[in-house]
C-alpha cells in the first residue's frame, strides 16, 4: 500500500464557454475500471444529445490503467489532453468526462487541446483534491488520572485522535503516519511515565485537503 497519494474528492463538476461551445467537466473518484466505465456511461446518458462526451481515467497504485477517448473529436485533441492533466496533477483513481456542445465556431486542434485540458483542470479545482495518508492505528490505554493530560497532548499534536472509550480505564484510538509510528510510541511512554498500554490496531487512509499548488508540485 502506498504511504500517501493524491486523488479527487468523491465527485464534482464545472463548465466553461469557449467560442460559444459549452464544455462541461465531470470528475469522479473511481477505484476500478468497471466503476470508471459506469461513470462514463452515466454522463453519456445524461447528455445523449451532445455530439461529444470525451473521457479519460487513471487507476491503480502504480497508474496501471490509463485510458483516453476522444469520442468523435479529432484524434489526440480531447482524451489525451484530459489524461495528461490527471498525470500532471499526480492524481490516482480518477476519471473525467468532458461533454461538449458545439457553438458553431471551429476551434482547431490546438484550441480543442486547450479547451479539453482547461475544462478538466477547472473541474478538478471545483471538485477538490485530497491527500490520502496511510496511518497506523494505536490503542492507548491509561488510568483515569492521566485522562486530562493525555487528551490535551493528543489534541494539540499532529496525530489523529479518532475516539475516546471510557471503560475500566480510558482508551484513546489514535492514527499516526506510518513513518512516525515508532517515535509516537516513545512519546506516549515518556508522556505517561510508561504507565500506558500501547497496542497497534488497523491501518487506514486518512484524507487531508490539499491546495491546487500542492497538486501541481505533487
């Protein structure tokens, strides 16, 4: 599993007008090629009257699946520029469909490339991007006398305090970046004077909003 990667939020859309042509960009997070194809067909059905519903998607931990479709536009002027935007922004598990309603003015190959790439970028910006960080879960069990101290320190730390369970003792469920797991355990031991029972629980991805500048830089 990757320690971290960028992807879009669940779904979103935006549109722009270029030389009277209407370009509508749709974005969705997808984790399988089947889900990507279902998304594409959904948009095609929604815009069955549009002459072009161009698409691109990139899926897999190592971007194993990459597809682009010009859907009737001149070869290489729609799907590939859309895919290139996904790659440039280092997005994974992402599909995009751009619907075009022709406005009567031909844009030429260069104009189409800029239009489809620009619509894709705009739709991604409108949807939002997250960094998914793989976190190691910990159960921290302490006596009630340490409740206030440990809770305060955890809430003011960079770690993700997910839950507090009030039982015979107090249990904190905390998620920590994988490469900080060892240092975190040492910190808890020092914080509690070795009075905490620490055990690992499941790993999971935590989603953190990122800025457009971060996506450009990976």
